[in-house]
C-alpha cells in the first residue's frame, strides 16, 4: 500500500479542510494507507466523520499543555511521527510546509503541495520554505486554477505544476429538501428572503462589505435575512456592525456545520464578496444549490458554472451589489448548472493518478 500523510493545521469547515476530509474519505483504501496530521484540535464535526470512516487523525498539539514549550515541541513531535510513519507521499496544505522542512523526511518521500490561495498573499518565509522543499525532494505542486499554475511555474522555476479542481461531493445536492423544515430547525422565518454566505470570519472574506450589501438589500426587501456559516477572528466585529445598523433580528451565524448543502438549498440567494480567492469553492457549492450569486472579481471566473452568477467590482458599492442580486432572483430564465468537472469523485481519480505517477518516477 502507498502511505499518504496529509498535513493540515486543523479541521474547521473551511475549503482546504473540507477538501482534505473529502480526499481522505474518497481515496481507495485498498491502495492507500492514510493518516492526517494536524497541529490544532478544533472540535470539528469532521473529526467524527473521519473517525467513523477509520481514518487516522493525529493531533500533535495534544502532546503539549505548556504553551511555552508547545511551538517547538510540536515541530519535534511532528518530526518523530513523520519519521515513524515513513510516508511514501506527504501532501501538504496551507501553512504546513515548514513542518516538512523541519522534519526532513526520508529522501525517497515524495512531496505534494496544494496552493489554496492567491500567490499575492504568500509571504517571503513561505516562498523560501517551498523553494527549499523543491530543491531537496521530488515535489509536485497542485494549483486550483490555470492562472495560478502559470504563476507557480514561473515563480518557482518549475514546469510540472498540475491544475486540479478541488471538487465537491455532489450527492447532497441531488436530494430534495424541505426548505421550511430546515428553516424552522435553525429558527429562521419560513417567509424570509434568505441571503447566505459561507466562509471563515477573516478580513479577506470581506464581511464588512457583506453587511453593507445586506443592509441595502434590506431596504429593498424588508423580509431579507442574512445567514452566515463559518467561524473566525472577525466574527465579533461583524456582529457589532449588524447590531449597530439595527439588524439584530435579521441574521444568524452558524459554526462548523456538516449540512452546508441543505442550508444552501434552504436559502434564496448568496453573496461572496472576498477581496481575493485562490478559487472560492463555496461559490461552486452555492451554484450547485441553484442559488443566484453575486461574487467579487477577486474570485476566479473559473467558478462560473451557472447562468445565475455575476462577478462585480467591489468599487461599484453596496447599493449596486444589492440591486444586481435582487435582479438575479427575479430572472425568469431557466437555471443551468454544469457540475461534472467539479465532482469530488472525479477529482480523487485524478489525484490517485497523480500519486501513482509520483511514486513511479
């Protein structure tokens, strides 16, 4: 069997974390022995899903209680675990390459790294570490769009970067849902015009502008209601802004949900105003749920898989965003969505082929 170790900081329910969870669940267990190493314990619902599927998830932080020894201790523990497992492939996500460099795994270990976010956000330290890994190990970089692939090849002087769609599990979107029942279960009025946003609470996700757009929609549709799914550092600021606008009873925040497809299908429209995105898999999920969507031009156009999405400049202002979204919901044109290339099962088949090529080389 091929030993694969995934490195991820922890399991909240963000895009990269969901992807790692799906890779682990859908990879052929007769061919791959899978372990996931995390440096944070998030009490995520994904933990239960992976445990029930028999996937090994190791939380390196659990070995350390003293925060002064934690940072360095995690590095040494990670190194011991990696050297004990002796993986054939280490597949790294987000800011985890530093642990590969510190661990210095066996020279025969192949490294796979998925770049999840726009390269303009890559720090000098990240660049240096990835450069070191490429120099010392057989490394394959995965990009999530064509422009990113070109830029990675140029930036790191390589020519083997691969584009691989993140992919989503399409099965939940093929089921019928009772919108009223779902809304009652999460205490949202059944007659509300529900605007949904999925994403962690962080500056790059632009919740401040999201609130402004929702406030403008509220002036057009008095029954508008904002549903936000995610968690993060800026949540309290967003709550203060909403309450300051008198919208106390017009929003709900849900954390760490495993029923995002059902929540999307129980909504009426979606907003995704990120400043920048490597991909923005949530936009794919929103369209899979047949929602009209307005997204920023910081989201790659590759995410356009339906005829009910518009990419808008953030500079045109919240009022124009509100009008555009309401206009989309009033369209009479039949909804078309093209999902085949975003099926996680197809993405995993391509990933398995990539792993095989890496091992054979």
